[in-house]
C-alpha cells in the first residue's frame, strides 16, 4: 500500500465539544461574517476544527494552564485560544476564547 494511503487510512483520535465550545464557535463565525463576510467566516471557522483533530492526535501539544483550571491545557489558533482537557479516551474541547480577552479562572467554573 502506498504511504499516502496509509496516512489517509490512519484512525484519528476522538475529540468532543462542550456546549460552551459549540456556542463559542457560533459566536466566532457570526462575528467574523459580520466583519469580514461569509467566505472569510467559513475559512476561519475551518481552522479550529482542524486544530481539534490535531489536539486529539497529539493531546499534550498544548500548554498546561492549571493556574486557570486544574487539568486544562491551552492551544493557540491564530487570535483565539482553545482550552481543553485530556480524558482517557478523548480530548474534551472546553472553550475557545479570543486571546485579547481577560482570561480568568472564573471563566472555567
């Protein structure tokens, strides 16, 4: 089997989105569409989705942020920060916040 086929057939690890993450994605899409148009909103929206797959495949790639919430990690995608936790069988995407936001532990209660 050619190498490309092996890579295409590789099973990707699992990730799950919290309700908050789903709401964050909608907010990001709506804001981007209102400022930059539908094409840019769709292009930008695809980025975090790709990042989720990367985090599922390499869950320890993000920086630990225990000072914000125990067990949480952070991964930057452009101007946003993806917050997630590593579970036994999946990565739980907890929130996506703009990097300019004042990020405090209370946001993760």
